[in-house]
C-alpha cells in the first residue's frame, strides 16, 4: 500500500476499541463497510444513476410510500428537519411542535430560527404525546399549518404513538412532519397509509450505515405547497431536488455515494432476512432483551410503560450514582454506551442503544458487565 504510514497514523487514533451500544453513529455491517471501500466515480455516470434509482425504489417499498417522493440528501437528518419548515410553512406561519425531549425542542428551534412561530405541546421526560391532548391543542390553535412529531425521542427512549397522532392531525386538516431519525429502520413507518407529509431519518442510526446521508419522504400535498413557497432556500429546495432526480436520476449536488451504496446493501440484507417485519422483529427482540436485563439488575427505565423505544433505552441511575460514572466505567470495560442527554435528565440517566450491527451475545455480555459496574458503583456510595 502506497503511503501506508499515513494510514497507520490515522488508524491508531480511530481504530475500533469498543463494542458500540450508542445513540449513533453505530456499528456497521461488515458488508456495508466493504461496499464503501469501492473506488469513487462520477455521480453522473450510468452506474451511479442505476444505484440511486434502485435505492430510492427500495426505500419507497420499506417506508410504504405509495404516493409522494423519496429523496436522499448529503446531510444529517436535521437538514431535512429545516427543509420541512422552509418548504412547507409560510413565512410567519404557525407550527404546533410536540415536545417529549431534547429533539422535540430542536424542532422548535428550527421553526423559530427560520422565521416561523412555534406553539408547543410539551411533556415531562419519559412521557409520550397523547392523541386526546393533541386534539385539544389543535382545537385551541386552529391556525397552525402543521404538527411536528418526534417519532422516537432519542434522549428519553420513548416511542410516540405515531399512527394515532397523525390521524388526529389529519382530522384537523394539518400537515404532519415526523422526525424519525432514531426510528427509521427500527420502527414501522407506513407513510401513505398513516397520512404523513414529511418523514426523515439518518443513515447512522437503525440502518447501521456511517453518518452523512439523510432520507426524506414527502407527500403530494407537501410538494404542491412547496412549489408555491417563496424563499425556500437553495440547498434543501425540495421541488428542485425532485425535478433533478427525475431528469438526471440523482440529486442536484454531489451525493454521499459510499453511504448510499451502504444503505442499498442494508436494504438488500433486510430483503434476504425475510423482509421488513423480520427486520423490525429483530429490533423489538433486542430492545426487550435490554430492558429485561436492566430491570433484572434492579434499574428502572425512563420511558412510561407501553411507549418504550425499539432502538434505544434511557436507564435511570441508582441513588448517588451519576450517568457519567456508568458510562465511563463501561467504557473502561470496552463498551461504549451513550451518556444521558437533555435538560433535567442528563445526570440521572445513561442510554443503551441497540442499533446497527450487533449480536444477542453482545447484548448478554454488555448486560453482565453492566451488572458488575452497578454493583461496584453502589459499593462506593
């Protein structure tokens, strides 16, 4: 290998040291890493166009997009969050933002920093949005143009009842914008059937691909509104993305080609596993195994019963122990969990992600080490 020393110098810094149970980025399938090593070529070449079209079609099937468009963006999911507001909400228009944690608050910031107004329906950490509360909030705020929903709140490990919430929003004739960053690929999404107008996710979460690629699905109603929207920006101009994708079979600017190839591999892996339901069942089993194991250790879960996330679990620490202590002690044992995240819960929680490439044996090993760590930390209190 030419310039092997340069490779070795960097590898010494970034080489794998831990088994990952993070909130993302997550461990990737070996097959994903292998395809991402392919030498680059022009994104206007026929080979890329073939791959792009195939990836989009596979995503439409996985997300059950019967009407609307799927687009791929060289960005994080937050880029599409901003795009939903710039393309779908009039200047000065109102948005009802549902907040159950840190990333619901991020949506509020995106609304307000883009010159729109946010009305909030907020819950304490660990709680999910209730359909009857959303109904009441929309009755009080009939002039909002859209409702934002964090499908899976990464900071608290709560899965919102998306089908029921979307149904309520549509009964009030509102657009439905869904942050599915830590849900897409790990929780079911039936885009057209549930009446969603925008849903977006990121490559580095439940799909188990390195960061740098965002996926967005957009309804026909949203696209029609976007065409009439003024000052919707340039980089995340949704009608322009759609136009260029149809004409050139790719995005308007340089795509994250390696990540897109990796995502295509994952979508094929899902197919070979037996399809979407088998894949989602794997995620449900992983998360149940973690929650059961955590409870056997004597720890409590932050999420209220019945609304637990299939991709990440926020765990409450015992009295006198901080989340950082658990995180650091597990890291010393070779396991990278996720620190607590969000106002009021950062110190009293740590999080265990089950996204990406891992085995059930990995989970067993992690839980055994967690049990020992908790015992050691309790002995010091």
